[in-house]
């Protein structure tokens, strides 16, 4: 309930900021192709979905460690990676449903057209890629216990440079170039294009798919490494 | 050589690095045959739990060879913090049985049976957080037994359990042993150890670097 309430407060604030931007003139809408409110709402939702996917496995690993059930699960004879993936997937699906529902509520509140299926597909692809990276984040968490750097770096850079609250053409050229390396930038470009009814640009789509494939493979490798290292060090159950 | 459900050969385990390095298990040899119960007896810090965690596969030995004779042992490594506290005892047992490879339908039947054997039937629908320490210990034993493993690895399984619960637990584990299940467990006293089976007792002196031998 508190989460829903704070989501509605954030939506109201973005609508008010949208009015301020509209008062400043029609330059933003003509250049970006949508109102600032919907631009920022779509940015916040997609970014939030990505961050939730990035943290899903890490949160599950931490929770299982706190409960003391991680060792018990890993003693079950199942592949440790499968155990973590299955445990985190439920959390991931719940988060995805919450964010998609929030998107429909936001479109209803702001009177904007409902999110297109293509936008949902792109958001799903982005979430899968971030979840792959989340496996790596979980692996590092198992070893480091606190101060996990992957989620911190991606979270901070995506929020600042990924085009969540302002377009990347406002950034200095070198930061705009750095922004193109972030999956969030491409995911948001695709989602906003599909919301505007435009055909999906190919380059961001390829970039997003490539990121997803690389993140999934590297995520499994890092998670395996983390579990093996903790098993050797005897710190699986520590948090 | 007869079939073994677990063998340790010269298994050692150290913790820490540099000046903080600590030898906890020193070249431990043991074997558990089907139907045999081996009890590690020793004071706190003598390496009992470390040996059991290695046997359960959640800790790697620093050196030595562990030969598991079974794919998945039934494991109870600590009852206080190893359950989903807000779920019922039944849901916990069914979930862990399912994770160990038991079908959902079979897990319901097996959970009801093992809970009946251990006198836990009335507690099955209570959330774990509401159970006493002794009940949680019995629940951890039930979880280890539920999928009928051929090896049980039990770390002080009857902590906090009352006399009635102990009698039931002895009977249930004894029945499983007669069916061929091997048991490796830990205990604090030789008397307790001999109640269960063959004792490997802590060899004396400073616990650091200790190992376990058959008492003379």
C-alpha cells in the first residue's frame, strides 16, 4: 500500500513538472514527440523495472542468507545456479507485473493512450537483460556481502544518463556518447518510439538484444564463481 | 570393500588467512555404511559442524577427499534459522521435499507420514515462527527425513527436544537405519553418542587442529 501511495505521489509530481515544462513553451513536445509528463513517467517506469530486475536475484540471495535457508537449498542436490534463478524468478515476475500495472494506471491517470504491446515487449527484453546482469550482482553479493558495485554503477549511470527524466541530447557530447553504452538508453528510445506509434529503430533493438545475451552469460559465470568461492571460504550462510 | 554412503579420507579444513589461519579439522578419516550411525562427539569448536557441513556439500574441505555414496543427503544443519518463518511447517516441509526432487503429490503424503512419526501432526499448520525451539529441531529432522534419503547428516538434531520427542526421534531414525539409511551426526557427550551408534570422539587437547578417533 505504501508503495502504491508513493508511486501516485511521484506521478503527481511528474505531472506538475510536466505543466512547468509545458508553460515554458512547446519546444520539448515538438522535439521529443510526447508530453514531458508521459516522457518522465515512461522513463521512471522502465528504469524502475530495470533496477528491480537488476536487484531481484541479489535480494533473494540476501533474504535466503538472512533466513538461513540458502545452505539448506544448496544442500538439496539441485544446481546452485538453478536454485538462485528459480528463487529470483518469482520475485522478478511479481515486480514486472507491478510495473506493467503501474504503467496502465499512469496512462489512465494522465489520459494517455495505453502502452503498446511493442513497448511491453521491449520492456520485457530490457528486464531480461538486466536480470542477467542481476545474476552477476547476486554472485558478487555472495562474495562481498555488502557494497555490491554492479547494481550501484548501473543504477546510478542509468538514472543520470539513460534518458529517464531528461533527453540525452541535453548532455555534453562525451556524456551522450557514454549514455549510448547503457541498455537503459536503448530501452527507453524503443519504448518511447513504440508509445509514439513509430516503427522500432533497429540499432537500439540490436544493442538491447546483444546486451541481454552478454549479460545472461556473464551473469551465470559470475554467479557460479561467487557460489563456488563462498563454498570454499565457508561463508555461504554469512551476510 | 563394502558399499559406503559416505567416506572421508584425510579431510582437513582451515579457516582464515595469514595470522588468523585456524586449523579446525585435521586429517579426518571416517566412513558411514548403510544402516550405520556415526556420531562425532566433542566440545564446542572441535570441528563437528564443519565436518557435517562438508558432508552435506555446503563447504569444501581445504584438503582430503570426500566420497559421497548418495546424490542428495537429508540434512539438518541448524534448526533455529533454516526455515521460511512466516510459512507453515507443512508448506516448509513440502517445499524442501519438492526442491529435493519429490513430486508435489508425493510430498504431501510423505510430509503427513514423517510428521505423524515424529509427533508433529498437530503443528503442521502452525507458522514456523510460532513453534518452540524443540519443535523446530524436530521439524528440521522431519525435513531431513521427508524424502527418504540414504544418508542423514544431522548437526545436534535434538537440541531443545523434550524426552517424548527424543524417544520418537530415536525410533524413527532407528527404523530408517534398519532400512539401510546411514547417519552422520554430532553430539556433545559420549553417553548421547552411544545412544545412537558408533562414536568418533574428539581426540583431546586444544580443539584447534583437532580430529576425531574411535575412543579406546
